[in-house]
């Protein structure tokens, strides 16, 4: 299992996508406003996704973790 980094775009739960904002030991915090149809989905701005429950769609070209 490959762990996402900050800035990666991931896909999870039936096609939802978002940008990883923070990487935790067992999960990532994802910004869902990346999706074009975000405002019509009635979702919270951020969500937590376990590392087992996503796939990386696009890797970041930079590392924001410092």
C-alpha cells in the first residue's frame, strides 16, 4: 500500500476526489473542494480517509511537509 503525500490527489468512496492536506499515521485529511461539483454534493469541506481506502490519482510535484 502506497501512502499519499501532502498535495497528492486521491480517489475514494465511489469516485470522490480531493487533495491531501495532512498525512496522519493511519489516515489522511482531504480537501474535497478540488471537485468541480463540490458545491452541489452537500459535503463537508474536509474529510478523513484511512490509508486502506483510497488510491492516488496524481502525485504532487512538490513536498509541503517540510
